[in-house]
C-alpha cells in the first residue's frame, strides 16, 4: 500500500509524538541482548525523522528515556546513554543537511555528563534550522514536568508576581518543558502496548492515539505514513458533536 500518497497535505498533524517501544522484545526474538534492539532502534529513529520532515510535519517528539527507565539493569542504562551520545554526534550532519533542529525535554541536566554535553552540542549546532524540530524526551515524565510547573507557579504566587486566579491552562502550558510547541495531534506507540506511560500527559489531552503492533526496530516510513492516514480518517470533535464540526 502506498500510504504516503494517501496523505492529505492540507490536514497534516503539526506535531507527532512517538513512544518507541519493543526494542527489547525484538532483540529477544532474535536471541540477542536488549542493547542490540536499541542499536537497531536508531535506524527507525532516522527513518521516522526523515519521513516526518519529507511530508512537512513541524514537530516530532520521541520518548527516548523516561524517569522510570533508571530502574533498568545498570548495563542497559549505560549502553543507552552511550548510544545517545554516539547517535547525536553521528546524526548532526544529517540534521544540518535536512535543516532539522534538535531539542530536548525532560531533566537532561541530570543525565550522565557526556550525554548531557552531546545534547547541548546537538541543540546548539542545529539551533538555526527551521524545517522541522526533532524533540527527544529524555529523563522525562509527564507527572514530573507538571509537578515542576506547579512548583514554579506556586513560587510566583507566593512572591506576589501572579495571582492564583491568573493560573490558566495556557499559563500551565507555558510552564511545561514543551512551552512554545503545539500540542501533538497524533501519538503513535509501537509494539502492541496500549498505554501512555507518563508521556506528555497534559499535551496529549486531545491527541488521537495510534497503536501499531510492530516492534520499534522494524518500524519504517510506510508504517509511519499509515498512522497519519489513519489519523486523517478520524473525526476530531474536541467534545462537540459531528454537525458542529461540519
Ligand atoms: C523501548 O523499548 C525503547 C527505549 C526505552 C529506548 C529507545 C531508544 C532508542 C531507540 C535508541 C536511541 C534513541 C535516540 C533518540 C538516539 P523497550 O526496551 O522498552 O522494549 P521492550 O518493551 O520490548 O522491553
């Protein structure tokens, strides 16, 4: 199926979020260590980034490491952190050639020093690119991001800078690590799991959810385009009724 050709360019999601899942199971099926799955997952990161940029998506956010992932075996965590460093440095040229800006959300300053530095370099080197923004969610969780926003706003109220009544959904959005980005209209999760797993809890309020059975290392451009076609066939009502939308 030529999914790409079925995409309606006038109704493209501006922001797509992805929970890349199934690397471990993919590797296990092949009798390989979990890290082999993560390494092959990088190919899918490249494919999906290219696919999104090619059709004109403006923001692509990938859930690369959650605050809960620290609980994984030490060796897996350190391999993932090294893989991130490698990938960011290796892919910076491609990001430059394709005019893609790198950004990160989550508490990246608490990552190992080399990983943090690689991200800062990647972000700095690509900061003037404006075709698409690739956002890596790292040491991220929706609840901690919301907690930090609440603490920040409470401090501003305590200091008399704002009144409690000034706190609106917009003000909350502006205090999240995704401030300035549009909310994702589409969330894709791979590997057959149907959960949000503490990802972008506030921002996904009205997102359409697409669950693909494919393990992340096997996820390719057509699979990504299929999710967009599926999204475009849905009716987004935002709490209203069909007739009001028409
Ligand atoms: C989920 O699969 C995947 C991760 C927690 C890590 C994702 C990382 C990469 C694809 C590599 C580097 C990424 C970038 C952005 C450079 P899992 O381990 O939870 O798989 P399982 O559910 O089968 O165990």
